[in-house]
């Protein structure tokens, strides 16, 4: 499918202009103090500006006014460029938020007094809807707010949210009940119970997240910020002592001149980690921005960061690894029964079965034998609907009782009519169970006609994706309520490393806690209400957008494409963010050390002329050395902005290498 959402170019003109304006606004000390490194640079910039004005006014400054001005301007540029990096990252999110705002509209809604289609209707605007309200949405209408379908079935266009052009089915019951405000119903009708008040909808949360307005620093970011602040304080104390030391050295030697305040400020700015200090926020914001570009809404930066270290992935089977519904793939007649007779009976018994499995049996009989709908009214047919209690469906027609259902249910039905399930049919049932399939029996009175072979359909290409995860060191575990035999067969076909059969919400939760106690970082994908407790416990919880509202609220990420293997991309983005931050931190510190050896000899050349022999770059004056270091210190931030926003490509190389 083609995505409708476009990706912004790295230096879009409108984006750059907007970022420069935001960068200038961020010069406000009340905003900048949150970044200790750049706040110190701003103080130094203001101080050297005062030194320039003093030197210009008195003609008795500590150095040439124009040298002081040059240093001051480049220090201001350093602060501005640091703000520009963060503003660029935020600007990309704001541009995407503007696109999302256009998808949000105050639309008319038909509020129902009771949960039925023919109930009294009140026309209201969507802004007046509150949690718990019931609305009727028909073909062509926009869904007025986030909610869950409690009645009806409809085809819904979610392209404004997911970027996918193909419509999706939303219906009451099961795990496909959640709908999003701003999407459009294409066919049929649904009754929706609103689950979010105005300002708390999925679109509102998504807009806030991509704008970065609610982005909190991750633990690693906080730790790195503390480290940068500590380094800044250390270098600040060291620089202050250098002034006293230089003055003492000149007095003791009786020659030379002490180091100037301008040079000391320049030295401080060049030594503190300004590069990573200016880019740190941009890296975090850009990581979440890349998640949005991958059609994943991360509700916290902590989750993006944790994704880079995930080593265990738990996946719900139904709707995640498989397509969600078992389908009839074959009809196996009992001895002495023709296959067409079995198909005819199976179809008749399934006409009152509204489950996806029942509908698939009707479709299989049509495709394989051309059996179409028949006029059963003239035969006075009496249908027996499928129920979870009886686990059967069927029809009484023309004096015959035809039933289709689970093996044990049909066994009881046949026994009540004085019959038994033939041994060869029992062997077929056992063989299908060993292969991970689900067998259904079809009977007419006391005679068993045969077996319907139901199979879980594993999503295409998922085995290759799991193989990639294994090469990345991620253990995949399938969770299912099926029996161990069925679970084992599906696990083998899908290519997962392990499985948990007959899983309950309590067992899922216990398994996640067990892995976490063993020191693993656990991710889970799911879409059902029964997945919500486990999603809330997992370190990285990816809820499918097609799933229930409870699952989406429990997760810290929502996959808008509802693709369970999207976690591979999520892990790649998380690793990319961690590696980008690590690479830029290493570069920043090594860069600061190299500037130390370049600027210290130049700064103290007037105090100790012998240090001129360390001028390995051949700069003709200490002022040149200091100014060149300050200029480089400012420009390197600009040069690294694309790397901070796009991320390093090492993860792509790693994936290719592991694929070999």
C-alpha cells in the first residue's frame, strides 16, 4: 500500500525559516536554563558583549575591540545554532501536527438516546460529545470521536490517520471495535460509544506527541544531561583558577601579560561539551519523529529508547501472527459419504453460524461445489444458531437434523441419537489436532458425515521478519489460548522461538514478569482487551491501531498499520537513536579534548612564550588560534544537525550484515 503521508525534506525552506524564528525565541534565558551547557554559553556571550562595549567606549579594553566582538558574535552563533538544531527537530513534528489538525474537524453527530438504530436521535456537534455518549454513523459520515463499536458493521476509511488507502472493517464484538474520530464510514452503519472527551482523543494525543509538547526526557537523556552539567561545572572551576594562576605567574616572572577574560570565556565554551549539549534534545525529538514517519505513535521517549535494548518479544497469536480468523480449507468425508454430500450438509448447518469460521465454510462449499443459497422457507427449515454454550449450529429440515460443531459437542449429539463417532473419523480429528488445525464434525442424526478442516492463516512474510529479529538477538514468543498441539504447529509455521499455550491474562502477565526478573527487556504486541494487563507491564508495549481501546490505552506505542512485525522497525529506530547519541557524545568529548590542546598553548602564549613551540597548526597569533577554535565550535553543530535528525546509518549496515 502506498502511504499518503509525505515525508518532509531535511531542509525544507519553510521549515528552516520557522526553525530560525523558534531558535531566536529560545534565546530567552527562562527557556534556555533547561539546557545547562547552552545556558553557560549564553552567559559567556553576554559577558563578552559587555567587554566589547567597554573596550569600544574606553579604548582601554583588555584586547582589541574587534577581536572581542568576533569572539562574542561566534559565541552568540553557537547558542543560536544549538537552539536551531532543537527547533529543526521540533519543526518537523509541528509540520506533521498541522497535517493532522486538518484531519480533525468539528462534525455533526447523531446522538442516540438508546443503543439501538431506531432510537430517538439528537443532532449535535462533535465538540459537545462526552465519554459514554452513543452516536449513529452511516455511510458517508465522519466518525465524530474516538469510540468503540457496540452494534453494526461498516467499512471505514482510516487513510487520514494511517496513510493507508485500503478501507478496514470495524464491527461490534471481538478485537476490531475501536474507531478513531475524523475517519469516514464508507458503507453500512455502526453505533459508536464515545470513549474520549474533547481534547483527549487519539488525534489530540498524536498532535501533542509529534509537536513534542509533552515529550519528557528519557532516563539516559537525564543521566547524560547530568554528566554534561557536571563537566560544565568542572571546566568552569578550572577556567576561573586559570585567571588567578596566569596573574600570579606574570607577577612572579616579571614579564608577559596575563590571559584575558575574553580568551578565558572562549576557552570555557570550547572545552565544555557544547556539541552534544546543542544536539541532545534534537536527537531525542528526532527519534520520536522517525517513529511517526514509520506510522508508529510513541507516547513516551522512554519507550523509543527502551526499544533499542529489547531482547524478548511477546506476540499475541490471533490477529497478530495470524490473520485473526480460522478459515475452512478442506472437507474430509467419512467412509461411505461423498464429498459433495458433506459439503451440502456443512453449508446448511453453517447458514445460522455468523462467526467468521461459519461463513468461511459457506464460502468453501460455494467455491468448491458451486453450492448456492436455497429457498429453505418452502421446506419449513428451522435454524439452530451457533452459541458458545452448545458449540454447534445447524438446521432441522425435511425431517433431518443436521449439526456442525466441535468434536466433543457432535460426539454428544450423535450419542443422544444412538450413534457413535467412527474410529476413522476420530483418527482424522487427532491427526488434524497434531498438525495444529481445528477440526469440526458434521453429523446428520446419528450419522457422522465427515470433518471440516479449519486452519489459522499465518500472515505472509512474517517468518522472514522473525528470522531477522533472531539475528538481532531478539527472542520471539507467541502467546495463544489454543491447546499446546495447535500452538506448536502455528509456532513452527510462523518461525517463532517459543510459545505459551492456553494463555490467560494472568499467565501472560506472569511470563512478562518472569523475563523481566531474569534481566530481559520485554516488548509485547497485542490488540485485544485481554492483552491490556500484559501490555501495561511490558517495557515496550505496541498496541495495534485496529485493536480495542483498552489495548491502545495500556500500550506506550500504537502501530497505525497494525503490523505485528513493525517491532523490527521500532527496534531499529531505537538502536539508531542510541547509537546516534553515543556517536555524537563520543565525538563531542574527543573534539573538546583536541580543542584543549589547540587553545591552551595559544591562550597562555603571552604568559609563557615557550608554549609557542606547541603551535603545530602554524597559526600566526594566539588571537587566530582562539578565534578559529570558537568558529569551529559553532559551525560543527550546524554540520552535525543532519546526522542528529536523520540518525546514523550503522543500523542499516548491521541488518544487511546479519542477513548474509
